[in-house]
């Protein structure tokens, strides 16, 4: 019987391109210290999610495109650093239960845990796949499409505010485009459209084998309306006590919110941020 072709797992770059990968990817030393969870292209997590590409990363997480074998669809796996994710998980559950129309919000669909070093665990939030954020794409987006995106963002914000929640981290970086569905695309087509993963080996001194992978670049031809509001790690119910050390993003912050007392950190202050995004970005 003929053997099955091996799964394409991207390619390791040569020494000439190592600096380019390191400049675009997360700091590799944070794997050695146990912060980031090591991941390999092609590996299967939680017995169902096959890693296909890197979507991005942040200070407290890496985000991966994966194929869900149980539901035959693509998902985004947000793998948190140890001790992170609990607040985001809790507030998103509250938002999901309270918001009447959450179709324009990016909320997790399920959660699982991966073993970390020294007995710690990494929370993994499973999300639908969305496109790139507005911050990185609006400079090349037609004006009519930008104005339509502003309307969709206002509807997303209204659904959140109507249920009594304040986002608290409203910025163009947390607003994402819709993306063409890839649920039935094989890995080969994924790489034809998005490029094969470029990567480096992490080395031996880590929790498990892993790779430093350059995040993909989503082509504009795959994105469209609507836009979605995501990243609820700082969100809270309107009127609740607010940590005064946590501020609204400065470029979108109303002048009176600099004191950030509980009565000021509300949806009305957040609308100032929406207008700031609309005027400066949309």
C-alpha cells in the first residue's frame, strides 16, 4: 500500500533569516523561564487541535491557528502564560450570559489547560478565527469601508454597554476584521494562501520541544466586514470598583478619566474612545 504524504510543517530558516524571525516573534527567553508554552507546527493539543500556523502573540499569550478535529473547523488557540487568563475567562462568561446579541464580540468557545513547569498550568482559550486588527490595516483600507467598520464597532460597543459592561481597553488593536472561512481548507491550501510557517528551534532547555514561529500575514483579499470587538481582559460591569492603576488606552482616553474613579470609568467615557478611534483611524 502506498504511504501517505507527510504533513507539511513549514520550514526552518537558515542563519541569514534568524534575526528576522526573532524580531517578529515573541522573546524566546520567555520560553526558557517557563512563561510561554512551547508549541510545534503540526502537533496536536488536547487530543483534538492540530496546530497549523501562528496568528500572533502578546505579553501574556501566544495565539495559534489550529484545526479542530472533533468539529472539523479552524479555531484560534490563545495559550496564556501561567497564572493568566482567569479574569478574562470569568468576565467573558458574564458577558456571554448577559449580552443579548454577542455576534459582534469575540468570545471564547471553550477552555482547556496544558501542563506547565513547576506544577503550573497554561489556560487555553478557544476562539473563532478572526482577521487582522484595524490598527495594522486601516492605512490601506478605502474610506467607505472604514466608515462602515465604524458603524459595526459602534453596534458591538452598544451591545456591550446595553448589558452593563465597560470594555476598558477600547483601541483599534482590539477590533478585528471578518475573515473568509477556512474550515474545510486542507493544510496545503492554508499555506498557499498564508505562506508556509517560517520557524526556528527553541532549543533543549524548555518544558518540551517547541518552535519560534513567525506570525502569518493575512492577505487583505481574505478580510471583509463586519468587524468584531475582542480582548476583554480589563472589562468590568458598569459601576463596579475599578483598579485605579489600570487606565483606558492613553490615545483614546477621555480627559476626565485620568483620575479613573469608579464613577468616571463608565460607558460614557468609553464613547470618547470610540469617537477618537473613528476620527483618527476610521
